[in-house]
C-alpha cells in the first residue's frame, strides 16, 4: 500500500511539475535583470515589469481585451442562460441537434473557427473590427455558458419552480425569484470561465483584429516579432497573476469550483 502511495505521490509531483513548470520559467524570466530574454536569468529586477506599463500598445490592447471580454461574456450569458434553460427544462424536436450545434465552437479547432468568422463577418458583411471581435468571442463563449449553466440547472429540482408557479408566480417571475438565486454558483462559474477564455483567446482574435485594434495576446505576438526582451515574460506573468486573482476572488465570493 505504501508503495502504491509513493507511486501516486511521484506521479502527482511529475504532473504538477509538467503543468506548473512553464509558468515558473516565465515568472523568473519576467523578473530578469538582463537585456534579453534568457533562462535562468543572471540577475533579477523589476525593471521589465515597470517597463510593461510604459508601452502604450500593451495598455491599449489590454483595454481592448478587457472590453471585449466583458461585453462578450455578458452577451454569452444573456443568450446562454435561456438556451440552457430550454435544453434542460423543455422538450422539443431537434433538441439533441441544437445541443450538438452549441458545442461546435469548442469541438472545431479555433483556427478554423477564426477563419470562418473572418470570411463571414469581415469579407462578407464588412463589419468593423470591434464588432467582429465582440460577435466572434460571443460565439466562442456561448458553449461554455450553456454547458456550465445546464449543469447547475440539472442539479436543481424542477418541482421547486413548479411549486412557485402553483403558489401564484408566473413562469418568468419564478425563474427570477427561484431559479436564478439557486444557480448563482453556476452563473459565477460560467462568467469566470467565459471571461478568461475571451481575455486569453488567440486563434479567433488573430483573424478578427485589424489595424489599430488588437487584443493583448495578439499584441504580445506582434511585439515578439521585433523585440526579444523580458517584457513579454513580464506581461505573461501579470496576465497569470490577474487570472489567478480573478479566480480566487470569485471562488471566495461564490465557491464556484464545485460547479466546473
């Protein structure tokens, strides 16, 4: 038994090292005091972390990423919650087909989704860059919101809602007063998952960004084409810390990890 425990502990250590190791390398490289991106650094400094905040392209792309993530997450929730409710609580012809169609943006490789969105939104409909980004990210986030909210709805007994209707509530009022408060953990989970997915999205954003408008991950790729200093590692470290802080905050407020 002890041998099995030691083997399991060793396997867990190796898996954690494989998953966390790259972040450790990036974190140390971001604190490098060298003029070029090297690992391990010969010296350590916060100069490149401070330099990140002086690069206007990073600041502008961060604002774009934040705007797109917030708006597309809100749109995905507005569309995804009713869709999840219909898939869980209602029966209608083609239900499984609809469920499958809603998962396609996750199943299909992102590079193909990005190319398809470029073809329709930019080449066919000639939409502005910002509108294309918002619609493209919303389409990518919708499957996540539907799946997570559906899981919460499946764990909520339907007779609770029926009891509210029996006592005089309309279906809509029962949804707002009974269903929504009981799935708030799932809503929080869907919000965090969708926001992080949008904020760090690369394939779709790569096809939909345009001159003067770029998201932070795409701007980082463009920056690496001309510069090889540790500021890229510093930006990556800040993005990881931002994501961890967001997840930790939502976990403390809603305890959402049990829903995902």
